[in-house]
């Protein structure tokens, strides 16, 4: 009898314990991750106001009507009427997309090379991909300012070798933003690709080569299709954060480099228009919902496969 | 086959040159005597001396370190709980939402996270009068929130690779769940917790955008200070600061890599 009671007590305690483990992070994320988005959505439906906080409340109390809800879609309409926003969204997608393609083109051979290296070299090379990843993002972007300046190191080098006779205008242009993006996000592309290519069964490639397939054909028909999960993971890890990037266009881009992260930042800090900034954020989130959900699904699938 | 490996070799050389040349140039030019940052004026350590006499930079660095310590520790605890929940508790209410909230911060653009957290703090302030003055507290909370997702994912991938049967055996033999957690699960995931802490620490030390949103007057973190300086152009003392930070990171990562290498060697032997 007492044994039964003890085991009941144990299962009860176990359940309580499990609840505790889930409860704390769950509550934290609900409060500091989910609720903020709802508030952003709420404020995107308000009108700007010269007050503290600078927007109209959702629930308004008045003597005549009592409690009423005040919401407006003006901010969203404004985003679609002013071509600046539309152009900026499209430009962000374009910049992020092209940067992702370049990251893949540059990152794939590197990941492949690391995965095919003999063991001690492989670990050192991997470590060398990871080190820049731990060095401050801001400082790595800053490093390019000195290189790309009109009187900078790259122009100096090119003039010295005689390849050009006029310094190139590089810093504060879209080209500089592309270079900064590719440079900063390259490790995000290499690491998932490497993780995938490392597991590739090399016997498949040998079999294909034995049967007379040329290297390009082996790559096109076997290596690349098998590495698709790594390619997709790497592309998503580059593309999604790149769309909302702020630091790179702010430091390397010109005044005409339109990117949505920068626009949101300026709308908020310079124009102090919180409702419009919120609407910009909500539309950006809508653009990213599909890729983010897809990314989550893949992550979950991968974990299930591991289990 | 030979032609191809030559292609791979040159790709590796080009790739690593691309990753490292900018960093090396910053290091070299931090020893440049000239104020004109792209003209070489001989070797000197004057920018390092100037850096250590700059109280603003030192204050900002201390503030960033404090925030990074606290937020990394909290994020590791919370992320570990979340990672255990994801792998060891199969069913609970709202599991799908929970997994979503763990994975989403990994790819969420910083501007959105920053804006939404600031608006939360402003609303809370109006509602319940907390958190008062924005600054260290709000930055720390923001950093915990995005770092814990990274920790959770690291713990999760470690735990899925570990056989659950040891924990089950202990439970069958009558060990209490808390004891199983303390004596079995935690030692297994300890290396993952350490790397999670280090990653959270770096992420916090590195963050500019989110901190700019949720910070208030008076709390300037190191990235915020660096950004306001380099926005106006290149600054030689920032080169010196970058060199110091890069050296610390390189030493830290190399030690971590060496330790892991020794461990895997010991396991094989």
C-alpha cells in the first residue's frame, strides 16, 4: 500500500517537475517574444501623436461613447501609396537574394574542400571559418571601410599595380553593401553546407567515377542533389537576416542604398513615427513568415530524423 | 580528378584570404603612426595608449561586459531548461508554439526584435510602471531573450544524440527526477552548456541594433559607442580596439578547439 502511494507521489512529483522545466522558459518567451509582436501590431493600427507615448491608444474612453476601439489602416495604406517603401522592400529582397547567391557560389567549394580534407587539416580549417564568426560583426564590417574608401587600400593597391588609373568609387555604394553582406554572412552558408557534405557517402562518388561519369556530371547528378538540405539551410540562414540588415547598409551603403532595416530604424529614431515604423515591421514580418515557417519545419524534421 | 582538386584548393585559398585579409589589415593598421588611417606612417602603439586613456570607451566596455555576463548566465539556464523540455518532454500543451518561439529568434531580423521589445517596455511602463529607466535592465532582458534560443538549440542537438536509456534506468531504479537531472543529464550536457554560454556572451557583446532600440539615456554599450564613432569615418583607436578584441577571440577559440581535440583524442585512446 505504502509502495503504491510512494510511486503515486513520485509520478506526481515528476509531473510537477516537468511542468516546472517547461513553464519558466515558456513564460519568458510568451512575455518577451510573443507579446511584443502583438503590441507592434496594435501600434501599427494607431495614429501618430505628439505625446508620450507618441501614438493614439487602442481603447479610448470618452464620456459620450464610453469605451471604444480606435484602429486605422492608414499606416498600411501609406506604405503602399508612397513608392519609397515599395521600392525599399523590393530593393531589400534583391540585395538579400543576390548576396545569398554569391554566398552559395563562394561557400559551396569552400565547404566541399573542407569536408574532403584529411582529418587534422579539416578541424583547423573549420576552426578558421568559425573564428571570424566570433569576432564582432560591427568591427568586421568596419574593416571594409578602410579597404573600400576612395583613397583606401584596395584603390591604392589597384593603382599601384596599374590595373586602374582612376580610383574607383566603392565605399557608400551598393557594391560595398554586397561585399559587406557576402563577407559577413559567408560563415552562415559554409557551416550548414559543411555539416551536410561531411556526411556524404564518398563511395557513391567513387562508384559514379568508376562507371565513367566525369567530375562535373558526378557533382551535378550526385553531390549537389544529395547536399540540397544543406544548401537550403544555408540559403535561409543568409537570406532571412540579410533582408532586415541594418549595420551593413548604414556603414557601407550610400544615401540611395534603400534597405528596409535602415528605413525602419530611421523612421523610428529620426522621424519618431512609431505607428509607421510598426507597420513597416509588420509588413517585413509578413514577407518573412513563409521562409521562417519553412525553416522551422526543416529544423524540426531534422531533429526527428536524428531521434 | 586532379584538375578538380586544384579548383577546390584555389577556392579554399581565395575563401580564406577573403575572410582574413580585412581582419589582418585592421591589425596592421592599428600599429600605424599616422592619423590618416590609410597612409602608412611607421610603426607605433600610440593608438593603444590613447585607447586606454579614453574613459568613454573603457566605461562602455565595462558596461558591455557586465550585461554580457549576466545575460549569458541567465540565457544558459533558461535555454538549458528549454532544450531539455524540447527533447525530454514529449507532450505538453502548446508544444508547437513553444518550438516556434525557440526557433524564430534565430532568424528574426534584429530591427524587428529591437522595435518590438522597446514597444513592450514602453507599454509595460505605462501599465505597471516597470521597468522605469531603460538601460542595463532592458538590454539584459533583450539579450537573454534572443540568446536563450541559441542555447536551447545547442542543448537540444546534444540531447538528441544522447541515448535516453541511462536516464530511464536511473528513474526505474528509483532516483528522483531532480536527482536524475542533476547527476546524469546535466553532466552530459555540460560541454553544450559551456559553448552555449560562450555563444550568448559573444552575441550580447556584439549586439548593436537591439541594444540601440531598448537602451535609454546614459547606457551606452561598446558596440553603440563604436558605431557612433565609425559612422563618421575610420578611427585609428577603433583599429586598436578591434585588434585587442580579435586577439582575445582568436586565443579563446584556439584554446576551445585544442581542448576539444584533446578530449576526442582521449576518447579514442
